[in-house]
C-alpha cells in the first residue's frame, strides 16, 4: 500500500475486444523477473511489490475496479 500511494497515478479505462488479455500481454507478468522483454513491467518494475503498473486480471475485476476508481 505504501508503494501504491507513494506518488501520482494515471488511470485509464480501456474498452476494446479482449481488452484485459491484450493489456496484460502489454504489461507483462506480475513478477518483473518473469516478464517478457519489451513489456512495461520488464522495463520499469523494480520488484514484485513495485511492479510499476496494475492491470485487472479478469473482466469481472475490471468492472469492479473501474467502478471504484471512476465512482460509477
């Protein structure tokens, strides 16, 4: 929680076919040591706890998280 609250954030809601899976491919594995080259986490994360970016892991969680962030 300390890391997540340690600075500014940018929040986006991505709407497209297969959005969750495609975005998770772009950001890479949660553990940056296991993330593919060229992914956001491989490039910018410093540890498992400080993995640089969050992406929902399912459509249901995306809907729940979007509602929290955007107060739908």
